[in-house]
C-alpha cells in the first residue's frame, strides 16, 4: 500500500483504489491533505500487467473460456493494484527524448 511522504501514513486499500481511479494525476492524502503523485516506476509496473493478461490468447484458441479468464484476470489486477502503487511528493514524467 502507498505511504504518504508528508505524514508517513499508509493508505488503505479502499482509499488507494478511490484515488488512483481518477484522471487527475494529483492524489490528495486523506490524512494530511497534501498532494501526492504516483511514481513513474509504479505506473509502468501496473501497465505491464495488460500484455500478460492478453498473452494466453496468442498460444491457445480458448473461445468463450478466454472471456471468463480475461474477466477473472482483470478482477485480480484491480484487487492487487493498490499493493503495487508507490507515491511521491513530486510529479515526474518520462522523457522519451532525453539521451
């Protein structure tokens, strides 16, 4: 679970789901009110789960079983996502053009 860098309080699972499911990159700490941002490392780790979910379809023709498997894997990703979220005081972007 993420821990606020200002007040060092660990967020709950429900708070983390609520804060990370918005389009606004700034997440306000529910305890101290300071803005927090998800780290780029955390964002890329969470996004790397998507290809893993789709991988079985390339090797096995699963048909309707794939729909069930896909639904279960999506639910598992949503349930475990808060455990992988890391937050920081500073907003950082990946600079693809920097050498």
